[in-house]
């Protein structure tokens, strides 16, 4: 037997000007995080550093398409 669907209250919040500006900045930042690597993709070398050791030396390289993949 299916359980009754619980009704949860919906709260309508009025966004202030500051809230809207912060939302717009967050959306712009999210777009730039994707757009900038795509825009400069052709200028990247074929191999790019992807990991550095504690001394700051590169200890791993990867293909340039790795800049389009979000690191874990």
C-alpha cells in the first residue's frame, strides 16, 4: 500500500536587490568557468601539467582536454 504523500509547506521568499546581484554573479561565474577554457583551448599546449609535488615540481601531465573536465 502506498503511503500518503506528505504536504510540505512552500515558502515564497522575496529576493532583495543584494540577493539578485549575488545570484547573477554566481550564474556569471558558472558560465565563465566553462567559457574561458573553451575560448583558450586552441592556445593550450598538447600536454599540460595536472599535478604538482610538494616542492612545486610537475609530477604528472595530461592531454589538454583535461582542462574541460572538473577535477575531483
